[in-house]
C-alpha cells in the first residue's frame, strides 16, 4: 500500500541535529563509497580501513553486499531496476548514518555512472567516491568466490564485467590501483586521504 503524503509528518526539526552528534563523537561524518569490479579488493580494503579507524577512536559502519542483500534488500534481484533500487536504498541508509555522525564505508560494485550519480544526489556533499581499480583479468585471476568462473559458464547471468558493463568513474575523489598496490599500501593511501576529512579540528 502506497504511503499517503498527508500521513507523513517529518520531525527533523525536533530531533537532535547532526552537528551535536558529531561533536559528541568528535568526528566529521562522511560516506566513502568504494566502487569497482568484483575481486578488485573493495571489501578487503574497507574492512582494513574500518579496523584502523576504530583503533584511532572513530565510530564507523561498513555497508556491503553481504549485510545489505541479506537484510534490507533481500527482496531485490539483479535486473536494471532492482540494481537502481538497491543503490537508492543503500544511499538513503547511508544518509541516515551520516546524520547520526557516523562515518560510513560502502563497498559496492555500483557498475554505472548513472547509478553512482543517483547515490551522490541522495547523499549530497558527504559523498566521497573511491575507485578501487583492478583490470578484469586481475579480478578473474583472484576470483575468491568463484563468481567469474560461474559467469563464464553461464551459471550467473548479467554478471558485471562479463555480460554486464562496468563504467569506471571519470573523476573519482580517490583512485586505488590494487593491481600495483598491496593491501597495506592501499589502506595507507585511503587513510592518508580521508583522515583530514573526518578529524575534528
């Protein structure tokens, strides 16, 4: 049943505001959106970055396919429409976290410029795009989950990089080439870039 706009009464002006929560946490909230092919290293880097930030006293939340597709988006498939709705919901959840003062690290293929622009339009100036760049052949060699092998056999349809396109970001805020950098080097590069953005002066 569709929502009736007449029954929606926002209380945003009466709840504790983001600035107060950021002061409490002593951090600036941002959404760090990692995009790239499956196997490029997004989740590995996201997890390592979160651990480092936790050690430094920052409150964070990782959003990725595992905790999103198994929960809030478990009713979505991989059609174009469902992919867009998947990203829309993720962006809205990310915005809620940011409004709580929480640093959000997102790890999603999010394969097209259009779909990432959708996320950016929802999140706004807090959206920071990180392109985890690894060539398809490198990702296929890694193939930790065996997904590329299944896609090549036709067992997985519309798999990004095989029979569905991946559009690389044209002007990402940060690019990490994991074909040339180790995990440690990649994490260090991410941290050096984002720490000035999230530290309270």
